[in-house]
C-alpha cells in the first residue's frame, strides 16, 4: 500500500514537467501551442466568425490553440494569461477587453519571454507596442469602416430625396454605438457622420446609445424606445456600429411596421439576408476570416523565433511603431452583397 502511494506521489510531481517537456505542447508533441482568448463570447462577430476561424486555421497549420472567454472583464483576462504562462504555451494571441490596459498584458508576456499577438482591439496607450520586441497587432484601420459606411449612406441619401421626410435638407439620425472607448466604436461613430458634413449635408443627432456588448437585444430595446418617443416620427436614418445591433433595430422596426434606411458593419451572413430582403441598406465587411488567419500566421512564426513574423505570408507590417498588420474593410451593398455569400 505504501509503495502504491509513493508511486502516485512521484507520478503527480513528474507529470507537469513531462507534459511540457516536448516543445511546450500540452499534447506532448512538437506542435506549437497557442493560448488565446475572445474578450466576450457574447459578441456575435468575435464568437461567430473569428473564434471558429482561429481554431480551424490553427489546426490546418499544425498548431494547437485553446480559446477562453474573458466575459468582458480585463481582470479575468489578466488571470487567464497567467494560467497560459504557467501552462507553458509557446505564444499568446490576445483580444484585449480594455484597449487602455495593453501595457499590463504586454508586461506579463515580456516577463515570461513569450511572444504576443494582439488582435482586433488595438492598444490605445502611446508607444506601448515598442516596449517589447516580441509583440505585434493584427486588426483593421478603425476609421476606414466608418468612412466606408458614411460614403455609402451619403450616396444613398443623395439618390433618394424622399428619405428627407420633413424636407429640411438635414439628416435626422439615431446611432447605435458599440463599446465606449473601443477604437472601432469611436471611429465608426465619428467618421460615419463626418461623411455627411464633409459632403455639405447637415445632420441632427436625435439619439445615441452605447452598448459594451454590441448586442442584438440592445439594438432591439433602444430602437423600440426611440420609435415610441417624442421624436420617433422624425427619424430618417439608423446608423449601427455593427450588424448585431442592426439586427435588433430591424426586429423593432418590423414589429412597429416601420421602414427606415439602416446600415451596419461586419457583413455577417444574416446581414446579407436582410440586404436581400430590403431591410438593410448596406454593411461593411469586417474581414474576420483574414484577421484570424493573419493572427495565427504571425503567432506561429513568432513561436518559431523568426525575426520577420510576416515571412512566408501575404501580410505586411504597417511600420515599426504600430507593428500592425491591417486587414482592409469592404463596402457591401444591394448591388454586390451576393459576392459575399
């Protein structure tokens, strides 16, 4: 009996070292192990597009990846990173909860000597990307999505004079904004409206509501409240920072038997159906597939210790300050939506 107990005790002590003795792989193989997270699985785009692509593309390239849900909590993400480091992953792929907290994440990776690829949420702290030689970013140019969405709306507004219901020459709009402080939410909000003023068209904001979860329920609840408000009949345009909130707004409009021009961002499959049905006037492709692939490509190269993490890929770094790979946005309209099915 004592021998059995001794054997088990020794096995328990040896096991953690044996698991990571071969290239840091939990499976005891030579494959690269990636520790990753999504800031919130409640996000339609992140969980429905990027998560499955990260998993499938990593597997297709011989890497192992574990993706955890940070549930919208930066403190939880920090703890998850500590666990990944303890487990001995080869590289971290991190979707920040709070873009202003990038330095704490980078410090953890730097202290452990583990390469780090931030994706989809860009650090907002000045100079933080140059504080560690093994950190990179994969994402988009946040302003670009707002600019493209705005240009679509301006073109359609000019082509449809009947959208100006009160004939005052100004656009009375409501806006469903994403997470406050999120670079994408702030840029989309600013530049989508700026496109009108740049074109010499007056605008009047009737209401703006932000949602940290970018959720369909939020879109439905706010649109429902706006339609029943004192300015409900004055709304001429619905601007949405993402498709998820746009879906909720569409639900509320249909329930009230009201049609209004409405635009989103992401080009989710459901959005293409709404465009086909005339319930949505346009969206902007947020290319989650290529963001995911670029993240995995850079992570694998970084884990291999390559000086140029874009070597052998189709990606290029913007510069040595941002250390960013930018994946472009694309306008999706009633004329071209079928190309994105």
